[in-house]
C-alpha cells in the first residue's frame, strides 16, 4: 500500500549550536500521504528539525532523505523544485507585496519566463504563462477563502489572514511534502477550525503529505495520523495519537503529569513579525 | 491598503486584471499624455525641451537605481560611474566600429551591464554598509579608469560624440532628440513595469522583503542580488549613452559621486520601489535647480541679493536645496512623490465623494 512508503526519513539527526544540543540522534519516517505531527515543549527542537528538512539548518550529524534522495546537503533553494514547501512559526510573508504576488512567488520554480522574455511581456509568451499560473493561484485563493484580500498588501492583513496567505504561498509550490510550523498559533477557535479543515483538505484532496508542528493537542489528536514527541532535542515517543498520549514518558515530559490537559491549548503566541 | 478601483470598473479576465494601467481613465490619461508629449516639440522652446530630455535621461538612470535600491533593497553609491561608462561605451563603439548610434545605445547598455555584474558580484555576499563601500569603490575605480583609459574615453580631454541618426534622420537638436529620448523612456519604463509583474521582478522584491522565505520558494539569492546590479547598470548605461549623444561631448567630470548621490536623491524623492516614481524624482531633481535659479534671477539686484550675494553662491544654493529636499522628503514623505500621486488619483477617482 502506498501509505507505508516513506517520503521523508531522518536518520540519526543531531544538531548542535556551540554547546547547545538542539537535536540529538533523532530518527523518524514520514509516510506518503499522512499527516505527521511533531509535538514537544518549548525549545524541544521542533523548529530545528523542520529547519533541517527545509534546508535552513544543516544537521551536524545524520542524514535526511526525501523521496529516495539524500538531501542533507542540498541547498535550500533547490528543495522547492523537488517538492518541499513550508510555512514559518513567525510570519514570513513578503510584507510589501500584494497577496496575489506573494502567492505567485510560490510558483517561482514552475515559471519559465525570466527577465529576458518577461520584459517584452507580450512577445514571447510571458503573458500567457502568467495567465495560466494566475488561474492555478486563483484556485488556491478560492480554496483558502482569501478572495476578498487578493489585492491587499500582505503586511496590512490581520494575523489570522496572514497565516492563511502564508499557507497559500506554500501550497502554490505544489509540494509533495508541506511543513507547517505552528499553523494555528495565536488563532482564535474559529480560525483554528478553519485551518484544521484546510490542512485536512490539503492532505485528502490535494494529496499532500503534511508534517506539522502544533501545540494545540486537541487539533493534533484530531487530524494527525501519527505523532512524534521531542523533548530536549531527543525523540521520546512516536506512534498513533492515542498511543503517544498514553505513553508515561510523554505525560511526564510534555503534559506535566496532569491528567486532563489534553485539550488545553498552549498559551497563545504573540504574533511576531519577522 | 486595498487598491481601490471605481465601482463599475469590472475585470472579466485575468488578462485584463494584469494590465499596467488598470482603469479606463488611466489608459485614457496615458494616451492623452503621450499625444501631448508627441506634440511638445511643436509648441515648446529649446530650453523647455532640453529640460524634458534631461528628465527622460535621468529618469531612465534613476529607474535602474530604483530596481536595485527600491525593489531589491540593496544600495549603490556608484550609479553615476555606470552612467558614465555607458556614455563612453556608446561613443567608443560608434567611433571604433562605426556601429549606428541607434544600436550603440543598447550595446552600451549591455556593456555597462557586464561591468555592473562584475562590480555587483560582491552583492551576493555583502549587505548594508559593506555593500555601500564596495559600490563606492566601484565609483572611484571607474572614475580612475575614465581618466586613464585614453583609448576608451579620450582621457581628461574627453570625447566628441556623433549625434543620433536613423535612416538619414539626424537627431542633433532638442526638437528631434526629444523623440529619441521619449522612445527610450517608453521602452525602458514599460520593460521595468513588465519585469515587476513577472517571475524575476517578483523574485527581486521577495529577496528584499524576506530573503529566508524567498529561498524556501526556490529563489537563488546570490543570483538575484547580482542580477539586480546587472539590470540597474543596463539602465544606467542606456541613459548614459543617450546623454552622450545628446551633449555630443563626454568628459570625466560629469560622472562624479555627486551625481551618484543625486540619483539616490531622485529615487528617494520619487519613491523607493515605484516605477513611475523614478521619473517623478528625476523631474524634481532636474527642475529644482532651475527653480532655484529662477528665484535667484528674480531677486537679482534686490536687497536680499545684496545681503546674501546670491549671484556668487548660486551653485552652492543648488546643492543646499537638493540636500534640504532629500531630508524633507525622508522626514515628511518617505514613500516619495509616487505615494502623493496615488493619493491625488484616489481622491479624484472617488470625487465628488472623497470624504
Ligand atoms: N540559530 C540558533 N542558534 C542557537 N541556538 C538555536 C538556534 N536555533 C535554535 N536554537 C536552540 O535550539 C533549541 C531548540 O529550538 P527550537 O526552536 O527548535 O525549539 P522548538 O521546539 O521549535 O520550540 P518552540 O515551541 O518554542 O517553537 C533551543 O534551545 C534554541 O535556543
Ligand atoms: Mg518552534
């Protein structure tokens, strides 16, 4: 069955910053077609793991494979074309561009017309290409329900909308694997529900494999197929949500041994512009 | 702020939605403006046409710098040197190889672009102050080259250039050269507007706004940081070439760091990251000294003149007003004339329901 083929594999990944051990010997696999979540307390190394996969950080030791290819040393910019997209924990939109342009940047690696043929827009097919891609981008805009702000400058939008636009931009890459770093942080309940629905649709209808970091345990339990728990840079558990939740290590490390905190969200992150 | 279009102005296709001039009125204004410009040589005198020619030439160069500074978020204090290189290159190409001037101008642009790529290469690694210093070095190295490379520039004596000629039509006076500049302004500005609505233009802005996520989108930072130097230099080179065939004489003194600073002033005053703003900034910069001169002339002989000795310090006054204008714009209108223009347009679009 397809669902068991790994699309991503981290093999004994360690990451150190001087004396800080952000990750120690972490191995895991993400299977094609699943929603895989990474949870863990603040500073556990979740973002660091995603950064290793997206190319922002290079593991000190260990390897990362994607789709059968060793990508440990592949430059960040080449990872879009092989099918890895991501969003950031702290918003990372192109603040002065319109929403539409932000999402069109997501098509960058799919567009053929550079400045030579782009400047004479009408002569060599740049216009045709723009229109074709605009059509696809509009599909994404419809899907994420951001039609009303498509011409707005991204930096002027509300926090929740910006998160959505950032997701749209990542989706525009047409990634096989999409990495979402706390897609619901700082959102109210309604926005979270919308976002959860979008992620599920991306996974089920758009066929994307999702790797997500999320603090809201309720959402994690609801939409993940499997969950990995990090604590102080080490993997302490992995498995189906209910299994992981029942694991005594996890309860001690992450849930502080309390019994009824399962659905209690982490304190909301302040929206930080970066 | 959402872009506002008047009610009733619907787009029915993406193609229509992507045009540079989005509303019917703006297209109307465009054609009207073009018609007026085409008729300008029939009604305007030499002096006024000369100003327009200067605005056009400076506008092209400023647009190049705006692509580098405004759109890509880099810095250059050596733009005048590239402008000068284009001027010499075009004159040299024509004299050495007898290439028609109409071809020399774009060729000079490409040569300057190559030089720009060489001097822009450090931009792949340097940022901010360090990059500023690197471009300052480019300014001085090129200036020194101009003074020494006799074969290329005519050395300190300068170089005579031939006027623009096309199928026997000689553009050796303001009335005719005006059309040459107009044609180049249209080409270069439309080219830039198109660039900004296609892949590479968006990539430049993405690099400026958030280089980390630009990289995740598959954008090669070093490539685009260097490319923007290449494009900026191309614009500077074309403008410089036009300048050479307008004045019919090129010499080193014209391309000092002072001009580089003036280009930066045009970009700041016109509006960083605005295509049309570059032209407005150039107009401002060309017209400001004329206005100062006019005021000084009007006051000549009066009490104020005697007290301040305007006649002697007119050049000093020019520099001062330019400096003051840049500072005032930075404080009160950091988004430049382009934003003011948008506000005025927005006002008229909604007229009479502006408030
Ligand atoms: N660029 C860096 N330089 C130095 N230390 C870093 C760097 N990036 C991460 N770290 C350290 O690595 C550890 C893991 O950080 P990381 O951001 O991966 O945690 P996280 O699990 O994403 O936490 P949070 O839930 O707060 O987002 C922390 O101790 C952090 O200080
Ligand atoms: Mg994190």
